[in-house]
C-alpha cells in the first residue's frame, strides 16, 4: 500500500473512531484467514484492511444495542453493483 492520506480514509468513514473500529475489525478478520477484498501487494492485515476501506469494499454498519440506540458498530462487505 502506498501512502494513503487520513483525509481520504476519513471521507469514507466519517470519523476517526469509526475508521479505527472498522479497520481493526477487518484487519482481525484478514489475520484470521479472510480473503482480501481488493488486489494488493500488502502482506500486513492492517494495510489490507485500510486499502479495503479506501476502496469502499468494507463499510461501517451501526448495530442497535439493547436499549435501542446505535452505539455499537461492525464491518460489513460493500455490495457489488449489479450490471443490467
């Protein structure tokens, strides 16, 4: 992965906190054997996860907690656009 500006990553996530949660969860999944969602020469899970965030392949999805608010989040794969 080349140098990626934090501004580009933040534009995808909206906040530093969402970026950290999203990239950490995805990096963990990659480290545990999940296949990368982008072609990359990177070998490190964190670098792969950040590239996936930058390319819009993983998204932050808020989950409702027991009280009904959306304070917890998780990563989810971006849906591919269907060609008609």
